């Protein structure tokens, strides 16, 4: 079988079965796992499937394109407000420090920060604008190139700045969280910043509405073991929440 024929067959098999591992595909076509991985890379570039940890899934399983921040902000607004309020219970005492990730849910932390003596570091332009000039908040806007989709500073300078930081608590958003793939996002530069935010925190609190649970996005930026607390809403899958709890994540239903 020529490579092109094998790749077409692999694409059709993934669509038919929903998800296949590299090992399954190697056995099915009598080739090495390295050959399968090369095939999957070709097929992903062609938009015929999406690679995930250990295998591949149909394009429709993963969110390949990010919606704009305004669009995402309109999804589950009441749930996101409750999630932010519950996450605020994990703010450090007066004089503490936090890093707040960009996102439609994390941005709702802003009113809960007002009136507290806090050092707040963020790469989120919209959040920084809301906190600029607020009494008792020592605001630090991280440097970087601003992405239109998320209104967040990203890039090597952002990651470098975060590498010098150690915060009491970091508040993190995610496009997906699953038992098999951990925490993930579609963009590599966003993933690098989120990875650096995780490393900067003594305590990691993730804010994610129920639609993010069980979802695998393209780039993993954290393992479940990196997360201390997940704050989600009451529509979250009980099965997934129970599994996350078993893995050591404190799950809070807001």
C-alpha cells in the first residue's frame, strides 16, 4: 500500500470509529508507530483529522478555531459569574499576590479583587483595563504580543516575565479539560503562557464552565496533577467530576 492510500484509509477509519490510537493504526496497517505519526501529521495539516495524545480523532471532536472573546463571553454568563464568585474564595490574604489568566470566566474575577490589598499580575488586556487605577491593587501588566482572539499578551517575553514570578495563587482558564489529555487550548503561544502561569503559582485554581469538561483541544499545557482546584458549574458531568476528584483535584460546583 502506498503512503497516500494508507493515509486516506487511516482518515476514513478515524472518522468511522471516532478515535484510534497510534498502536492500533500501526497494527492495522503493518507499519511502525513512527510511520503512523508521520501519517497523522500529514492528515492533520490537510484538515482531515486532529491529533490527540496517543492517537487521532475526527476534526469535529476538537475545536480547531477559537471564537472571539466577545462571543465566548456571551456563553453561560450566569454560570461564569457564579464560578468567578466561588473562585474568589481562594484569594490569598491581604498583601498576597495572584496571577490571573486571560479568558471570559477569569475576567469576571475583577469585581472580586476590588477593595483587597493584592498584587495582581495578568497578561489580559481587558482585565488590566478594569483594574487600572483601582485603590489597593498593585497591578502589573505582563509584556508581549497581543492576540486578537483573546486580547492577551503572548510570546517569549511573556513567558520570560512569568518565569521570574512566584504568586500565592494563579487563576487559570482553559479551552478543555479531560482525564486523558489534561488541560488544553488551540494555540501554541497561549499554551506556552498558560504553562508558565501554572509554574508561577503555589496554588493553581482553574475556572471552567461545564462545556469545557471532557473536551480535548489541540495543545496540552498542564496535567491534572498540576491543578489544585477546579471551579465549575452545577451542570458539569458528575462522572468527570468524580474522576477528577479521584485524581486529586478539588472540584467546586458553583
